C-alpha cells in the first residue's frame, strides 16, 4: 500500500492534498483533463491524486509517458478493476477488462489479425482493398443523404448521418452487413455512445467512491442498461452467424472468430475460446470502431466550416492530385500532405480522447525516480501532451501548417510523432491504421464532391464536452454546395 515505506533511493510521488473520503474529486471539476494539466505544472510529470480514498497516478509530458508505456511497457500495461468496467461485457472486454495476462494476449492478437484481414484484403469486386470498398460505398451514400437533407430542409446536422455511415463500415467488416439510415435498432445502439462515454470517462466518481455504487445514480443506471442492450445486439448477430456458418466461406470477422474457436485450441496459449469470448471480441471492435471514427470526422467537419480557407486548400490539393473523376485511395495519403497535416492538427487540437483508457501497474516499479506500487490506477493525459507549451508553439491555435516540412512537400515527421491520440506501447489502439485510413477516405471523398458551410450568421461552438471521447455540441446549421 501507499503508506508502506519507500524503497531506498526512490522518492514519494508528489501531489495535492485532498479532503478525507473524497480526496481530490472536486478538484477535477467539469474538465478533468484541463484541471490535471494545470496541476501537473505545479507537481510535475508524475503526480499523485486521490479519488475517494484511492490513489491515482497521473502521467503528463511526452518523454515521461513514453518511458512508462513503451520502455517500461510491461509495468504499466494493466487495466484497473473499476466498478463501471465490470458492466462492460461482464468485465471480460479485451479493452476494459481487468485481465492483461494470457487470455487478454490471445484475444488481442486474434482481434488484431481479424481486423487486418477484413480491412486490407483485396475486394472481390474491384481493385480496391476491403476498407476502401466499404468507405467508398458508404461515402457515396452519405453524399446522397446530405444532398437530400439540403434540398428538403435547407440545413441539417451531419452527425446523425455520419454515425450510421461509419457504423456501416465496421458492421461490414465485423458482420458482413449494412443498415439503412432509418434502421431503429442500429440507431438505438449508436445513440448509446454518449451515455457510455460519460460513465467510462477517467475520473467518474462512482468508480472510486464505493458508497456511490449503492446510491441512486442516473449515469450508472443508464450505463448498466446500455451495456445489456449492446450485448444483446451483438449476441443476436453472433447467433445468426453460427446458424449460417460455412467453413468454406468465411464472410467476416465474426465468421473468422467462430472458425478459430471451433477449429483448435490455440497452440501457444492453450486457451479454448468460448462463444461468449467471440461476442466480447466483436463487441469490442464494433464499439471502439464506430464512436472514435465518427467523432474524428465530426470534429473535422466542425474545423472545416470554422476555417473555410483551410477547407479550400484541402480541396485544391485533392483537385490537383486525385482530380474529380476517381475515388480517393489509401495510397493517395502520401501525396496529400496538407490534408494529412489538417488531420494531425484535428487530432492534436481537439484531443477528443483526452486520456487513454485508464491503465494500472502490474508490478511494483519506479518512474523518473519515484516509487510506484503494484495495482495502482494510472491516468495518461494525452490532452496535456498535445497542448504542452514546451512542445508546441501557440498550442491553442488551429494551424495545420505546423506539421508541414520546411520545403512544404511533405509532413514533418518529428512534429507529427509528438501528437498523442492512440496511446502508446502494449495497450496502443489496435485500430490505428484502420481508423486513420477510414477518416482520410471519408473526408477526401466528401470534400472532392461537396463544400461545407454553416448558415449565415450562425456561430460554430467547438468547445469539447468532457467524456471518454469528447464531443462538440451538435450543430443543425450545416449546409452543402455541390462542387461540380
Ligand atoms: C484502444 C484511440 C479507432 C480498437 C484505444 C485507445 C485509444 C484509442 C486512445 C486506448 C489506448 C490506451 O489505453 O493506452 C482511437 C482513435 C481512433 C480509434 C483516436 C480513431 C480515430 C479504433 C478502431 C478500432 C479500435 C477503428 C477497431 C476497429 C481499439 C481497441 C482498443 C483500443 C480494441 C483496446 C486495446 C487494448 O486495451 O489493448 N484506441 N482508436 N480503435 N482501440 Fe482505438
């Protein structure tokens, strides 16, 4: 425990004094990422707070975070046993579950391989890969929907349509299926993500103050219900896959997991995968795959209408490189440095995943000369890194140009590697390349055909609202103009 004497040569982690029973909960306020970034200026990159009576280590600074998550990756790869996480896939989620041992390793590897095969393999009907094929279909449909809305309403909120298009891409990979934009079942599932993000965000008091678990709490009640609804949705789809399963025709990620599970006990791990495990893995991929990408695209649209001259520059780059006839491809990314710089700046400036998912230590360790015990919860402040005045000039201005190489012909690699969005090390996002590729393809396909703006006189509010993934306020005043 923390009161144990500190091993020789190591220092005690510094931090603010808290109140009895609640600790520093009130200090976090409405925007814990901002409050903790500010606090780190006083206490340093390795700092300790208390939430309730539980100690939490908060990491800031890119070098310190790299040291912990990469160089000492094994020490910091755990997930804390938080109250809210027990309700996600019955505590068996590969993303939120407490296990980081053999079962986690095997499921993690299976998920990674399945995701790679069902995104990068060639499409059977064109010369594209599966991801390009799915995004191209959904983006065309999305453009049609936007045009229809524009004609009927004169302005609209793009989020509602984006979320279904993005969900359809991950559905195509996971389940081999797409939903209509009016499908009530899918809409009810994708609309759960805000309530999910509220409860699963770092610093939810109910995770740290046990008494709150027994008091009526709207956030947690909603959270329990939505996890049950989500599991039931996934379970039904997996069950249908079992019924129509054909070993000779593996249609999607769910089929490939069923195949793996029926075929053999994993040679390396000796772990038999249960049906429930399959439900949890596809649930994790689907859950992680639609909310993050939708949020990234939605922030992109907000920045584009806030800075019309930036939008124009991206469109010029697309016109000159891809032209107006063919669909953008992943191989175009390296030829569109300004577009790439815009996306990096969107990730940096919004930092819409302000913290990674909470980590915990797997053994007693030390960091920067400070003693850190086993099983202690660790928050990694990505927002702080992305706005650190020691790393960035004018961190609060939105300025894609900061990522361009001096000759303007490419991306400045040193700058781009300072952006922290997908975590680092053993728990780094497994969907990073799919996610980045998907955002690039959606955005370039939309901007090739459409110009976005908001109605005259309407102001755009890009203040993030705190959560696991931070959203902006919804905006109903979007307008589009067809470019040709
Ligand atoms: C984990 C970001 C897209 C699957 C994470 C983490 C972050 C992140 C910050 C936590 C890292 C940590 O705890 O240290 C993002 C962003 C995305 C994105 C910004 C899109 C723009 C995706 C996609 C998928 C995915 C498309 C899958 C289809 C996962 C999984 C984990 C994860 C399974 C858990 C890894 C683990 O606990 O070991 N992601 N992600 N993500 N992400 Fe993503």
